[in-house]
């Protein structure tokens, strides 16, 4: 199962203000969060998904603002 693809697609829906950055950015810290998010989505772990969404939002804001 491609957790990165699943995670990236779901995060692009959940964080529309970061959609372009999520589509274009490829670096280890972000990719790791995206893969973990994809796994949490598949396992239906809402609390983990929310925490990862917040981390991704903070990471992208700090890098691109």
C-alpha cells in the first residue's frame, strides 16, 4: 500500500491552503509525516491524523512564510 500517495492526497483535501506546497514539496521530514498520515488514515486513527495535520501545517508555515 502506498501510504505516501494516500497521505498526500488526503492532506491536500484537509489542508487546501497548502495544496500546492504538498503537491510540489519532497523532503524527508515532510515525506515521513505524509507516510505516517497515510497509515493513520488507513487504520482510522482520528487522533493521530489530527496531530499530524497540525505538524504538517506548522512545518509548511515555518518553511514557506
